C-alpha cells in the first residue's frame, strides 16, 4: 500500500487486528522523537495527522484538535505524561543506542538501559507527549 497516496477511506478499510492511535499535542514534535530515536517512517504528515510505520507495523498519530467531540478528548491531561500504565514496546531495538539518541536530543530517559530478569535489556523513554516507549533486545 502506498501510504502517501491511499485515500482515507481505503486506508481505514485496510486496517486489521489491533490498532494503535496516539493523540498528541504536536504531531511534528512527536514525529521528531519517533524518527530520530527509533528510525520510524512517517507518511501523510500534516499538522493534524500522520501514518507511522515500523517493523511491519502501522499506527497513527492524531493531533488533539482533530478529535473535536470525541469522548477521549476530555480525559486527556493538559501536560504529559499521557498513557500512564501503558508501555509501547519495540522489540529488537537497541536500548543503549535509543537511550543515547534520546539523551542527546534532550528527550526524557525514564529508565536507562537495564538488564532485566525476564531476559531483555530495556530502556524506557518518554516521548514529548509523555508516552512510554520501551526499546528492548534479548540479553
């Protein structure tokens, strides 16, 4: 699928399984984090929306203002973090490299790379909107 030219209706109809849609105050700022730290690929980028792909997965960013009368809008905190209690896990992503990139770019490293008893080395990074992204690799 060509994410740059697909119509919204065709894109919506193509979605299957579990979807991820993140509400963010600033699409461009969130994309700077996702592309700069994790090399994710943005598509159809505007101030309102972006399709993002990584490792065969597709998800969406929507700016808060696009949600108008959506029931979630009133539940969003005015300031990050958002998504408390949810981890957005990226397996097979070097946690040391991701944490170093995040630190160099001034993003928040919630937990530096750490070897965990469940067999993964992980780093917990907060995006500008406050979502917790976990870069991890097997030990």
